[in-house]
């Protein structure tokens, strides 16, 4: 079995003490490869290397940094099939979606590289004669990038590309569930002109490697994509050094289906939202509010669509709609949430149990009605192929229930009435709202949550600026 190493200062090195961790295939529970079980000392070494490398990297004109990024994007595009298979094997998404993830990653790196000539400062009018006031956007220094497992390859780019083009260096900690694709990416960048220390990968546990990154006083920005619980831990740890945090956390996206909605579109989009990546996507519809007059029609059609989903091993069958959950714990947690909802009076219309498998972690496509607004299934992130439905009578009630959540990442509404859509735009308290379309953000948008869904955001100009800090200079002549 392949035993991968960390990438620190341009060299592939084992963890201090040679600890390793097994990477498992969630489709059949079989081991895939080994990665380092790194220590806090490995993080220290990586941050030191990144600190040294950053000085020279930041001195390069941005367009030269962009050239390296474009070369990485080209290399990614040259290996779409191999990388997609690695992602599917360790994460369980369909091969089709894994290919999209790899291509999107290359496009994202190019997109961020193209900002090289566009990150501009400002000249601010002064109140004093002979004075010039200059506002610079400068690199922060060393970024700590902490990744989740659900889009593990793309998330490398989402942290690395904006960090590098703006003159930072980075230490990346992949999820322990999905480090194989990151190990492949390390090999891929090792064959480019990237100077040693500019990008480092340290594999391991969140409580060790993640914590050591968040508590390192030489790290200028901790950028985490992960759960609310981890976000809170990282904020607490980073607070000791007043380190800036950028947190992309969980979601509990409401989907509002109005009585005048295009029913086919609403059913297709909500279903797609719950089966993509086995329902393990932060921005996808986690709860549906449907207007009472169309509730029966919507529920029947959605149930039929969900029932028709093909579930199976995505490594063996390219036609499956979705594959396994990430691990046994995720499968068990989803099952518990469904049964708790049933105990509170909800009705499981279809699904509601684990799907049979030899060693894998599959869950049936599930629709639940008669859910209470206060129940766990409506209030907590499910992260699985389960749709709870709640009926409402008018828009005020729907918006009230949608906003009644500790999460605030994305939201959606299906309606043909422009006035209703505009009210939703103004009154839904979320970082993102999708109107009459599936939930999937654009790289030039700004993916950001409110409330416990995060601080700051990613993508586009505003996401890029998260990786810069201001420096204002007053020149008296
Ligand atoms: P997680 O919080 O369990 O882990 C995320 C990362 O944090 C992992 O690399 C983990 O090892 C690390 N970590 C864990 N404990 C840590 C600690 N004490 N200190 C530092 N690092 C630590 O999340 P996950 O299960 O990998 O991902 C799923 C979650 O991510 C879901 O809640 C999902 O909604 C969210 N997510 C959000 C977005 C977004 O853009 N908002 C995108 C994808 C996933």
C-alpha cells in the first residue's frame, strides 16, 4: 500500500516519529493508502519554511506568481481522469461529479491567477498641503488552510490560489478522511516552478495538526472550511494570538416553494440538491417549506423523484446518482436524526434507513413530512440524502421559519412572482439566495455565511481580499 509523505519546504518527508494513518474507501470500507499522522513539530517546521519563503515570493511581481498558478492549473487539467478516480475512491462522490470538481479546480486557479494585474491600491485625498495618502493591499504572510472532506480537491485551490496570487505562502492541512487527492496534488506541484516552502502540506488529525496551525503565532490567517464546532474551536485557539480567521462553516439551507412555483423546476432542483455528493454539500437545500395549496403535489412528485435515485458504488458504476456517506459515523448520525424526527411525530414517506452494502456506508433517499420547526431535523445540519418538509400558509410565515436558524449560509425560493422574489431577496437573512435555480455558487460570486455559518467568505474579488491586509502610508513632501 502506498505510504505518502508531507510536503514541507519542497521536500517529501514523513511525520516526526514516523506515525501514519490509513485512508479508507467509504464505498466498501477497504483501505486505500497511508498518510503521515503528523505532530505539532511538523507544523512548526512547515510554518517556518513558509515564513522564510514568503519574503521572496511576495517580492515577485504578481504576474510572475500568476504564471506558476497557471502552470499548476494546466497540470491539473492534464490529469482529470486520474485525479477524479482518486477523489471518488476516498470520498465516495460520483465519477461525473469528481471530474467536474477537478476541472472546476483548474478553472478556479486560473481565475484567481487572473487577478494578478487587478489587485489595486488607492490614493486618498489629504487634508494637508503637500501630503500624499497611499492605501496598499498587501499579503498577510503565512496562511493556514484547513480543509473539509466533501470537496477536498477544490478546497485546496480555494485556499491556495487567492493566497498565492496576493503574495502569501500557505500550509495546508487536508481532512484526514480525504488526504489522498492532496497527496497527489503535492506530487503535481512538486514538478512545477513553485519555490520550496510556498505551498506545504501537513497531513494529520484536526486536534493535533489543525490545532497547531491555529495556535501558531507566525500564521497570519487561518482559513477553515468545516463544521461550526470546529470553527468555534479554531476561533478560540486563534484568539490567543489575535490571528485573523476566515471561517466557511455549515449550512441548513431552506428552500421555499411558493404556490405559483414552476413545480418541475422546484422538484428537480431540490432533488438534485439532496443527492449531489450524497447530500453532503454545505450550500444545498436541507429543509423545504412548501405552500399548503401545493404541498401534496410537491411532496408526491419529490418523493417519486427521490425514490428513482440510483444508489451504489460510484467506483464500479458510473450511472449511480449518489454513493456512500463519508463514514460509518455520518451514516449512524443521519439515521438517528431521522428516527428522532419520527418519534416527534414526523412521517417518513420514503427511505428512512441505511441501504444494504458489503462494508460501505449508504443511506436511502429519504423524504419526511409533518416535521416540526423546532425539531432537530429542521434545526441541525443533516448532511445526507434526507429532505424534511414543512408546510406554510403565507410568505411571512415561510420567511420567518427560514430565518429561524442558527445557520445562515444559503437559501432558495421558487416563485414566478417578481414581487415575492424581491421580498425574499430583502428579507431572507442568509449570505446567499438562489431564486429559481439549483444551489451552486459561481467562482466570481462571494460565498459567505452569516450567523454560525461563518466569518468572511470565499470567491470573487471579495474572497480574494480576505487574503490581503491594508497598509496605509502618509507621505509629507
Ligand atoms: P470538520 O469540522 O469535522 O473538519 C474540518 C477540518 O477541520 C478537518 O481538516 C479537521 O481535521 C479539522 N479540525 C478538526 N478539529 C480541529 C481543531 N480542533 N483544530 C483545528 N482543526 C480541526 O468538518 P468536515 O466534517 O470535514 O466537513 C463537513 C462540514 O464542513 C459541514 O459542516 C459542511 O457544511 C462544512 N462545509 C462548509 C463549506 C462552506 O463553504 N461553508 C464547504 C464545505 C463544507
